[in-house]
C-alpha cells in the first residue's frame, strides 16, 4: 500500500465517487448521484483511500455504533484490487467497532466476495442459525 493514504470522514467530490462506483459496476447507486453523495455524507463513518488525488477506495458504515453497525460499502477500483486495500479498510472498521454487538454486511453471493469476507473474519449468517430478510 505504498503511496496510498487512508483518510477518515472525507467526502469526495461527486465525480470521484461516480468514477469509483462505476468502475466496480455498482450502477444501481449511480443512477441518482445526489442521493449517493447524501447517503455517503450521512453515513456513521466513512474511510477513503487515495493515491495522490485519485480516489481508489471507499468504505462506509451506518448504524448506531453501540448495538449494531451495517457495513454498507467497501469498494476498490479494479486496478487496485488484490493489494490489501479492502482488507485494510475492513480491518479498520472491525477495530473501531470491536465492541458493537452486531456487525452486519450484505454482499453479492459470489466465490470472490465470500472468500474475501471469510478471509477477513466474517461469517455467513446461516452459520449462526439465523436468516436475513430484505425488501
């Protein structure tokens, strides 16, 4: 992670945000740029990773920071993936919220994402004899 700087609670400009989300094909978020920027701005906590002026990663958390947090987004530009940036962001989240009772994350059901999160210490909800619902 040489030359990469992680910053807390910096809200990038909308162009940088859209570049990152579009790069990883999260187009459901980019259809309403102002809503996306407001969502990031109103998050409980935001971490961003930068190489010079280029936003290369973003992670954000929502919740009450006492009983529950929800890891909403962890994105890394494709050209920077597999360098430990996502793992470092997740490590920072888990360290900051180590005393929170429930840490929840919803993600794509792919081998790549499952492997990443299990490698970083998260467990699928089914292994807790629970079920998740969404609408």
